[in-house]
C-alpha cells in the first residue's frame, strides 16, 4: 500500500488549505475510513463560500438601494438596514468559518 506523502508527514486536514490526506473529493478518490472529517470540512467550506457570496450580493443590492433612496422623494433607510445586516452576517459567517476550522483541526489531530 502506498502512503500519501501528506499523510506520512503528519499533515492535519484544514478548511483553509483544503488538504485532506488520502482523499480527493474533486477527482472522486475517497477512502471511507479516513475521509469523513475531510468530507465534512469540504462541505463546510462550500457552505461558507456560498454564504460569503450571498453577503457580497446583499451588500451590492444595499448600495443600489441607498443610491436610489437618496433621489428626491425616496428614503435610503431600508438600504442602510440591509447593508448593516449584510455586514453583520458576513462577519458572523467568517468568524464561524474560523471557529469550525479550529475545531476540525483539533479533532483530526
């Protein structure tokens, strides 16, 4: 049996660098015994990337809403509220990403 060099070097799976020893989810190389924490990390990374993209879209929409609301006869309050909550959501998503990365790194070794 050939041991991957990352596994032999003692590399732990992480959400940030994307290295899962012995597993490649994009190519379909999966070892069920050792890939479960890596699969969870891969799924969490996808979910957080999706939420960050959604936050960027909401920030952009809030900017348009503020600009349109500043025209005569408009109100930009809803745009400011949307911007506030989009930034709060983005910060919470980033913080939870780093917390989950720490937990997965601690669990896997």
